[in-house]
């Protein structure tokens, strides 16, 4: 049986904000499998902020996508054909199969998942790469002690929501920064943070001051710009800043730090990190996170768009903060 594969390519590099013009949907028949290969029908596609960076032709920690290349992305799905001895039809997997209906693989980088107790979508979020990102930055860089205060920006999102919940489990005061009253209410009422500051309310510095009466010991930075400035001004001596993302600047906007001298005067540790450079720690991180999901100690929320053809809108929305929780596209 010849399968037809729909796929979304990078058609042009965006100047500033991403628009639908950067993407092209096409379809083509799939080649037969070679020995040692298997085929995955993608059910869910994860939409992540890093995709914006790969659309630029710029120096970064990873090579840019080429024009005409299938958009990069992690998916979760079912093995539907196999000529590989370790992957059987019916296996559930995650892998970097991109924005398309089907992925073909020799097994490199593919993870088998058990969706009987933890839902498949969680392996792309709380018990997947975003969860591992939260786990790494919090435990290996911020390393908070009980009673300390941790602030995280983009707090209702895939990474931020896990950071605050892990900080609470570690005995810390967890404070989020998020856009809008609804997201802030969710962060406090459903995720259990101690406080959440709505940066869109227009009083970020004073509101963050009120929410952090003992100052800030750990900053998990996802946004940059005003969020980072506000948190920097609350840092305690010897505080740690895990620089995870700078989403406020991904469309090319400048994200200057207004008072870098605080790094000196407060003797801060500032450490950027890329979670895929720490794959040796993923089994520990993902095992811990999946167990916490099962025990209902870690809550999460998915934001699902239906249909591969809507993946561009999902990415555009994510970069505008329209997602509420982990952004996914349901492909099949
Ligand atoms: P989220 O689910 O948090 O979604 C992104 C959120 O960022 C939006 O919902 C919005 O929340 C906020 N946002 C978007 N645009 C802006 C803007 N211009 N200014 C301020 N806030 C904005 O995404 P993830 O959890 O997947 O990613 C969070 C961060 O972590 C990103 O910076 C990402 O690049 C980074 N990351 C880094 C990794 C690493 O290895 N270093 C790995 C994975 C993620 P709101 O409405 O609250 O503003």
C-alpha cells in the first residue's frame, strides 16, 4: 500500500513576526521501507518556541532549517509498518519526525512510550522535553533549598508550569509571571504556586515586589526583557538565574538587561542551558516526572489545535502567547 504523506515545509524565512507565508503544505507518496527502518503515523505534533529560531539563517546552538525542508518538530504516534527488529507495529513512540503525517526512522533518537497510564500527549510536555527542561534548570542550576523563593516567567506554559510545581515540591515559595488574569488564576489555583503576577496589568515591578517579600533566590527565565529586569531587581545575594529562553526576543526584538550591575552587586550565578545537551540526565528526569504525573502531584494543561494544516497558526499563536498550556497539534 502506498501511503500519501502531507508535510509542511519552510517556504521562506520570516522577517520579524512569523506569518503563514513562511510555510508550504505539500503531499507526496512515501517510499517503501528499507531493511532496518520503521514507519510512524504521527498523532500529535509538539509546537515549541525553539522552532522560531530554526527558521532564521543565523548562528545559534543548532543549525538553521534549509528552505524547502520539513519543519522540525517532535511527534508522538504509532508504529504502522516495521522492518526493524526492535520496533513492532502498534508500538507507541516519540521522535523528531517533523510537521508531517508520517515519520520514517532507523530508531535513532526514538523513545518508546507507555500511554496506558500516562496519556500520549504528556510525553510531549510535562513528561517529555519541556518537563526535562524544567527539571534540569531548576535542579541543576537553581538548586533551591527549602524556604527559598523561585520566580519563573511564562509560568502557565509547558516549561514554566513544571518549574513552579517542582519548586513547591522542593519546599520553596513559587512565584509565577504570566500574561493575563486567567493564566495567573490557573497558576495559583490549579498548579498551586504561592503567587502569580500578571505582567499585562502594567505594574510588574511593584506586583513582583509584593509577591516576593523575602526577595528571590532562583530565577527561571523563559521570557527576557521586562520580566527578567523585574526579577533581577528582587534577587538576593548569591541567587541563581537559569536562562532557559528569551521568547520576548524571538522575532528579533531587542531584549536588553537594564541593570546588569545587579549581577555583580548580588554576586549572581547566571547560566544558560540547552536541555538536549544533557541527554544523559533525561532518564532520571523523565522517570521522576512521569511518576509525579501518575501520583497526581504534577498537573498540566494541553492546548490542542486540530489538523496538520493548522500547525502554522499554532506556532504563530504560541509566539503571541495565545496558547494556554502545552501547545500541540492533533494530526490524526
Ligand atoms: P510556553 O508553553 O510557555 O509558551 C510560550 C509562552 O511564552 C506564551 O504562552 C506566553 O505566555 C509567553 N510569551 C510568548 N511571547 C511572549 C512575549 N513576546 N513576551 C512575553 N511572553 C511571551 O512555551 P514553552 O514552555 O515550550 O517554552 C518556554 C520557554 O522555554 C521558551 O523561551 C523556550 O524557548 C524555552 N525552552 C528552552 C529550552 C532549553 O533547552 N533551553 C527547551 C525548551 C523550552 P504569557 O501569555 O504568559 O506571556
